[in-house]
């Protein structure tokens, strides 16, 4: 398994500026070609760190989450990465080795490492290695539900969780689920979706969940609202609620993406 990690840099002055970036009312596509040095942000409380902020709540679009690509240089990190007590998070490592100290216990996450960080949890990050570490960081304000306990933090990896084939797809479409979808304590899922070459979503999904989809590996043609868009490893798709979506996976290898969605809560009307 491979996981795309941006390296920044800038294109040469002789290159054409045409790219595949798209911003529409129902969806946004941020291609890997725009993940350059000039659009990175430093993060308060971090050292030796830069980030690409690829999603944030926007009125009239997607409002439930933020998503960052973070790069930490050797020796860098943060003793208090999450500044908001009511925010939960998921970290997915794509390159290098990340030292995560969670409630006093030290974990070393290599590529494919996954951590769920409960709201109010005590945790810190550091790069104790000799190479930069890259990871995806999804953040969401946790929505408490009456009679349901807040979920606990945990650490696992892509390698430790077996993908579950979708019914009637002949193993062409599978999802790596890091939490039980029936566990109502979790109000967001961050999974990995895998399509074998030629696999597809055979209908236009149209649903209330917002999505962030970061392509980890491979390529596909994705249907977003009324457009067909080519995407590849390193591209990010950001979908508001009810944006129709489907895809056909290309080859020659698997098409895989990290998928965020908000789940398991009643719609608030007051």
C-alpha cells in the first residue's frame, strides 16, 4: 500500500498555469498540483511544522469539519496540538514516523498509522525521526447525544484492519472501517475506501453526509453533481451535503481514498 504525501515546492516559471482545480456550489476539487509552498500555514503551538488547510467550515457549503495535511520536520511537533476542548480528531500518517503521546502512553505511527482522538483528550505529537513526517488531520466539533457516552481514543493502522467488501460487488469495492458503524458514540467516520481497477459506485449517491475525500493511491473518474472529473493520488474532493456522487476506478492498481463523513445524529432544528 502506498499513501500520497505532498512535498511542496513551486512549478517552474516556464510551466503553464492550467490545472484541474474546481470550485462549485456543490463540490470543490483541490488537485495535488496546487499543494505548493506558497499556500502552507504555520500552526500556533507547533514547531518545525507546516500545513495545507484543505477544508474548513464555510457557510452555505460544508460546515461540519476541517481537514489539514500536516508536515513536521525532524525534532518538530506540539505539546498541545488541539486548542479546542470539544473537538475530536483523526490522524492518518502517510509518510515517516510520528510519535503520538496519548494519555501518557507513547505510540509510534508509521505510514498507515491511524489514531482517533476523543474530545478533551490529552495528547501530543513529535517527529523523533530523521525524515519529515506527513499526515492527514481531520477535526470535528463533537456533538453529544443524550444517554450516549463520549467515545474513547484509540490507535490502530490500515494494516491492522481488514477491508470489508461491499455487498454484491465481487470484492471490487471495499471499505476499511476503523470504528463500528453501529456505535452511536461516534458522530463521524474516517474510513479508507478501496476500488479495484474497473470497480465502481454504481449509482449516484445523494445523501445528507458531507465528505472529504483525499486520494491516497491510484486514479479514477469521479461523478460530482453533474460533472465527470478525473482524479488521482494527491487530489482532494470536498463535497457538501446532497452532492450526487459516483465513480469508476481506473488502473493499473487499486484506487484508494481517505473518507470523512458526519453520521449518527438527529438534525438539529432549534
